[in-house]
C-alpha cells in the first residue's frame, strides 16, 4: 500500500508494515530515541504522525 493511502496518524502496526519491521523493533527504536511516538491513552498506545515517518524514510535514504 502506498503511504499516501494511510491516515495522518498511524498505529504501531501500520508503521511496522510501512517500514517492514516488527512492532518490537519500533519499541526498541523508541527506547533508543530513533523514532518517538506519541502515547494516546492510559494504556500507552503508540501513534505516529505520517509526516514523522516520511521524514524518517527520507533520512534513512541519505
């Protein structure tokens, strides 16, 4: 699926699919400060902004 088809706020599962990594990898990256999500509720569900992922992908290509 093209990134343009995704909503502006993405779940950890959607981001894992886009980046072709596991949700566990995203959690590890969060701990290392590589890709920081927002947490939206008391459970700490992670969400990412699509612009943040586009920026990350641009940095990863360079």
